[in-house]
C-alpha cells in the first residue's frame, strides 16, 4: 500500500504536531481558566481571611498576564496545525519563549536556591518541573519547525 515516498513521514509529522497542539491547547485552557478565576476571586475579597488577602491580590494582579499566556498557547496550537509558514513560526516563537522562561527558571533555581520560595522546602521538585517544562516547550518548537519544507510540496497545500 505505501510506497517509498515521503508521505508516511509527512503523516507522522502531522500526527505528532496534532498531539503537540492538543497538549498546548490544554495548557492554554488552564492558563485562561486561572486568569478568569483570578478575576472572579477579586469579587470575593471581603470573604477572605486577612492572611489570604496578599496572595489574592497577587493573583488578581497577574490575571492579564495569565490570559495573555493562555491566548499565546492557542496561537501556538493553531500554528502547529497550520500548513503555512507564518503559523509555524508563531508556534515556534511561543515554544522558544516557553523553553527560555523554563531555562531561566532553572538557572535562577540553581544559582539563587529559590529565593521566592516558589517550590516550598524542596527545590529539587521545582527543578524537575522546570526541566520537564523546558523539554515540553522544546518539543513544541521542534514540532513547529520539523517538516516545514515538506508541507508546501503536498498536493493542494497552500504556501503561507
């Protein structure tokens, strides 16, 4: 049934990009949900304990950034599924930004030893999470880049 052409490679790359796009879209939903929940939390400030007000204020202040990060993940997910070059470049840019942020977090954790106490008493768990995050965003970047030259050569694909 299959010949020695590059069609199975294109199908495999497309399937991998679809799986990556699904994961990126789920992360985008999580960021958007957290952003909108933090806005809703602002309405409940009067019901919070005094010890929780500072944390709630920080979360409410971060809401626009969380929503923007969620939207960027949707752009990356659509870019991974795009046959055009611009969409793939947008996905690669989001993946590269995520990899860079995770790498900077790893360096900061290694050098400063978690000065903000983000991971509690065990900095090793934070390092593991950041390392996994860097690898996953690196996979998004590679998924967006791999196969970009082959897609326009497919029948019916529009160059973009």
